C-alpha cells in the first residue's frame, strides 16, 4: 500500500468534555459491553431505537430525507440490513415502538399539522443561512400518537387532544399504551403567576403520564406531580410503569416506577443529576438509564436495581453522549444513541453491543446502598484526556529490529513455472463461495517465497497476474485486457544502473591525482543527472538547510562540488531530529546544493553513522526525473583523501562528532583549498512492462448506455525491498517482502468477490443493471502506475464508470474495526455502508476524505465516486514479516462478504451514485506533508518522469491552486522563486512558502510557460 503510514499514523484524539476522576482500579472502558459497533451511518443523525419482539428488527428515528430536516421513523432489518420508512415523510416524528403480537407499530407525528411543509422549508432555509437554532426538544402541540402497519400503511390516529402527545410504548401483551401528554396544560388566562413562570422556564412543566388501550380508547392520566413526567415504558412483566420525573425549576430528574393505575410510586434513583430514559432488562431485575452525573458534556449509561435500593452502577466510559439505551428481548444485546468517537460530527447515531447480564448482576450486588442527594448542582469532575500516540517507522532502527528475518533464495524461472503448475491443482478445488480456505489458498500462493514479493515488472509478478487471470476465467468472467486476454500491459521506469563506461571519479591536489574505482570507492546516485564536473571542492557538513539549521553558512559553493555527510546530527533531541529529517533526504540535499549554485554533490556515510563508509545503493527513489545536478556516493577513503590533501590535520571522526553535538566552536563548513575533483556520471534508465488483470461480469439487463461498477485491489508488492519504500532493507540479504496483507489480502478478496457475484447470478439472484469490472492492479507501490494506466487507457468510457470500490490491506483486523474511506465522494455511500454492515457487524470507522494514497486516487480524479476498505496498519507493514500465517482469515471472509454486498447493491441500482467534488483543506499527497506550513491544493502525478517539473494529476476544487488558475495536467516548473523538477522539490518549496503571502508560480501547459500568482493558505 503506497505511503499508507503517512495517512494512518495512530492518533488518539483528546476531548475537553467533563469526565469522571478515576482511581487506578476504576474501569476505563465500557463495562458489561463487548463487540460495540456503530449501527447507523446514513443521514445527519439517528437515535431512539427499539427492538421488535422477536429481536430481528429495530424501529428508530432518523433525519435522512433530503426535503425534511426533521426526524422520520424507519425500520431496520437486522438480518438483511434493509431499511424502510414507516412514517409519512411529512412533519416531525419521534418515539416509535413495536406492538407485540401484531405487524403494527406506533409513533408520534405532526404530519397532520397544516403548516408542516412550511416549517420544513423554514428550517432548511435557516440551515442554508447558517442560522439553525441550538437543539432543544420540541413539544409541538400538533404532535399526536399514531398506529400503522410496519410497511407504513393503514395509519390510524390514536390521540386527538390539543397539545403534545408522544413518548409512547406498548405493554408486553400489546393491549395498552403508556405515553406522555401536555394536554392538561392550563389555558394562559387560567394560570396562576407561579404556573406562568414555570411554563415560561420549562414548556414541559405540565407533562404527565397517561395510559390508554391500544386502539386509543380509555385514556387516563396517572401522574399529577408538578414538573415534567415522561419517557414511559412498561416493566417486562407488564405490571408496572417506569418513567422519569423532573423536579420543578430544577435540572434534576430521577427514575420512578408505579402500578398501572398510578399507585405505589417507588423511587429508583436519587442521583443528584438529570437521570432519564429508563428501560428495564427483560429479566426485570434492573433498569438502564442515562445521566449527566459527570457533567453536561459527558452523558453516560448506568444501571439500577429494580427496587432502587443500591447506588446506580456506571456502564459506559466514553466521551460524548451515551443515551436512550434499550435491551433486546433476550437481554443479550444493548442498543443506544451515542455521539462517541465524534460519530458523524458529534451527531447521534445508533450503536449496538453484546450485553453481559451476569456481570451486571454481580456489579449491582456489590454496589453500596442508595444515598439521598439533597439540593445543589450536579457534581463536577476533572475531565479526562486520551493520550496522543503517533507511530512512525525509522529506517535507522529497522535493521536492528528485524535482524532475525530469514533470507530466501529466489527461484529460477523453471522452478517458478513448476511451482505455478503445482498451484493449479489447488485452484481446481476452490469453490465459488467466499471461504477462509479459498482466501488462504490465494494468499499463500501470492505471498509465497516463490513469488518473491511480486515486484512490478518481475517474472514473479507475471506469474501472479496469470494466477489471477485463471481465477477470473474460472469464475466465468469475460476478458477485458489486450487482444482478448485478461492482461492489460503497461510500460514504466523500473530502475537505474551505471553504464559500463562513462562513470569516473578522480581527486587532485598536492601535485598528484588519484583515480577511484566504481562500486568500491564511488557510485552515482539514482537521482543524478548525466554529465560531468571538474572543479573545486567544499565540505558542507550534513548539507541541510532549514528549520533554523544551515550547513552552508557564508561559504560560497557556486560552480563547485559540495561534499556532505549522509543523515543528520545524531546527538540532538528527538524533536530536533524530526525537524532536521524533513530536509535530510538525498533529494532535498541535492536540490539545496543546486539551488546554492553547486554543480556536483558527493555524499559520504560518516564514520560515526550507521553503515559507516558504505556506498549508497544505486536505485530510483520514486520521484521520476533527475535532480539537475551530478551526484554520487563516496567511501570514507575518498573523503579522507580529500581532507588530507587540503590540510593534512583534519580528523573526520572529530568533525562529525562536532556536527552531531552542534558544537558552535568547531568549524564544520569549509573549502578544501587546493583540492579539485573530476566527476563523470552516465546512467541507464531501465523500462519494464507490468500488467493489470481486468475482467468483466456483464449486466443482465440491457441498457442503451451501459454503466459500470469497478472493483479493484493491487496485487504488486516490494519484491526484495529494492523498491525504495521497504523498511529494514539490507542490500546484503536476499529477503522477500511477502506482502500478504499488502496486498495479497485485497487481491484474494477481489477474486473471491468476483467468483461469488458470478455464482450468485447463476443461482438466479436479482438481475444486475450495471456491468461489473474487476481490476487487479500492478504498480501501486511505485506510484499507482497500473490503475493510472487503466483510467487513462480504459476499455470502456470512464464517464460510464459509476463507482469504484477498492480493497487494500484488509487482512489484519483489530478490535473488529473496518476502516471505510472516501465516503465523502458520494452522499449515497453511507446508506449502502449501513445496510451491508448490519448483518455482518463491523465496528466501522467511516472517513469522508477521498484523497487517499492508493488506487482510489486514480478513479476519483476521473470524477468517479470511490470507497476504500482497509483494516489498518501494523508492525509488519512494508517489511519481510508481512506473511500469510498472520492473516486473520475469518475476518477477511467478513470483509469480502461486506464488499460483495456493496458491489451487488451497486450493480443492481437503477440510479448512479452522485459524485461529490470534495474541497480539501488538509494534507495533500505531496510527501513530507507533516513539516509543511503552506497548502496549495494540488495532486502530483507520481508516475510522471519528465524531469522538467512536477506534473499535476488534479487540482483540489476551491483550493489556492484552483483559484490561481492552475489546471490538471500542468507541469509546475517554478514556485515562489524556486526551480521545481520533481515532487520532492515541490514538497520542499511548500515548506519555504508563507501562508497568505502571494508568490509566483510558473507552469508548462501545452508546451508553453504560463506565469500565475498563487496565495497558499495555512494547513489545518
């Protein structure tokens, strides 16, 4: 997976809400709950969900109608994930409940209000103007209770009294309804002064509990206390009613029970806070409720025994609001409304978890006796904060941490062919269903030693492509590649090597010249320009400029050769190292030397550094193009020879030690007087051929303008680590970067989804209205080369690609979390995600940002809605230790089935997903973003190898570049007075720019230079 660590650095966000003070032995995670997951995702918010009597459905309220900004009532099928609206779609609704023994439900609604439509339009206009009022419960006098069939038909009005009627629930036998009403609020001219004051302070002051028969007859008032009484439910035996009572003129509320005639009122809580929404466990032994005991910003769930003799026991320990909890009929699950984890921008959504009944009983038995709390505000407490954590991989540590990795000997082409033939016997036994055994067979083959890390363009990658093609063929898919095959071939820059002749280095001084040996004493760098240099030499320490550090000082390097040390000062703080490392990359050092006027750069690994004296490997670094300067790596023998010729008394170890300590009293940059070098570089750039594997599952409904859903995953990886993105690379070892999770897991899931969908069609499933293209991409690890080639040389018109679903690193799930990225690319994604996750049950992390450093980027820039599935990074990412035995196969089955469901729904749709061009204001894909201050809103083309600038794949709508007139396809050659030849120089230029200061940007467009003005903004 390309540069994923930059995207998914582990950060736990801290909240400033009020929290409890916790002792060392106090739980810090939700008690009694396991397998917690968000259930709903569609719409602005959802909540107040109640189970059907058989536990297979949930009825809830949600705001998800485009022309209605108020809640409507929906039923969610927990077995299929299907959701349908029950209420009329007009007005406001709330408080729904299933009627036991029937196919009916109740809900409260204002749809008969003649001004309903007008009120909806007014609220929509308020939102558009940014004037939406702060949320408060609306005791609308037009709110009445209705009964309807579960499909929304046969609506019957049950209450007709003037005033708010809502908060209803059926009795266990379905014969009674208990509810709250404000119908007995005195007329204004009949109120006492005290009543007028109370009504003005609290509109619900006159709310009371009522009971009626299921048909709406025999309505009877049960409470007569001053203060709001509501939130009513029956106890599981149907003998009592549980509700909450607000004290007059107070923010305190407590939980009570009473008999069905209003007698025998018993208080369950005296919690000194706002405690409401009580709901009994089906055992009848305790009730759950929510309270702001810890402050208004931190609502938590609590349980209390049925007699109210004990202090409530805290259930949840999560920032935000946890509210309105209910148990499933069997008492094994809990559903509640929550804003935890910042769910949907702090809007509430439904959550679901397994419930530990036995643990709850034990905790209640151990609770102290209930104590009365008299007067005063709810006690405050210290807020708690989540620790910020950030995981970063450091090249210097990789070798030591993974020194025990076993070398592997590459297979010959004949041995590889025999291995692939043997694998065909395994393939013949694979089934069309998605199974753990089939996924294991796929991954064990793709991530085997024999396939040697599937480096793009290698014979092993071709073997992997042939394997995937056979799987597509076995599933009955049609070939969509070149010449009637499954393979789509593309050429790319794969490597660089030194020409047999033309690479020379000699050093002169003190009257003689010594010539040095290629690959022993010196080696060109892959970023070098071809050419020659002859002239004077300057030593410039670590060659770093930036973040308050300057290796060059006042030393003139114009038209000279600069000699620098690799890496950066070692004996400084971690914060200092982090800052310096941003400018310590070889590309940046080369660019810095060139910018200061130097004509050549030589880099040595110092005597005090890791790998002291070693030459740097000759390889491409993924930037494309050269650095505009001849550059090479030299041994310590060469550098020490230069120092001796210049002065004779310079000690390199002492010089580096002073640099590492940032000793201000030691001269660290100086001209090597009397020393000159002659340096010639001649590099050969190697082109290779890679191949995508593409196949088609045709639609079953003929269309005049065929539409396509694309599903993809990259199958390439890092080979033997020579690709430049490998952690722990050691040139002396023949290790294999197996890439089991990255991304044999995604490729295996892709093949299984293809077979399952094709098999589903054969079994008579619902007809597909869209064609489905399956794409296994190569070249992702070297810059999205394969998927870029596909969208630029598509077998079908990209305008007819309705959606793209990508799977990248989906085999190492932790804590049941599946990360779903790119949901902001279409408003339709959340409904599909919600539906397909309900029966599978992931704890989804849904992220809107569609600008992802993986193959989704190729499609999103072509105006295709994208979605990315990802189970998160881990310590084996981009290391040889990413092996097949570490894959979580049962959860990978679930991921593949989730993807299959998404694609099935997309392929059977009658309308395309709407595409959203997301304006981006955070880190762009330009490398080193963590150290930049300025944001321009550009997407580099990582596959561009022109060497004359940085080509743009895209320009973020509304960003600074877009406003400046920069267009996709432009090649940036200068920014803020700095010459740009590749993406790294562009990244460095961003670090130099000042936000809100307009600078010149020069682009090449259609071969002509255009000068524009751009005003970068500050990064978030």
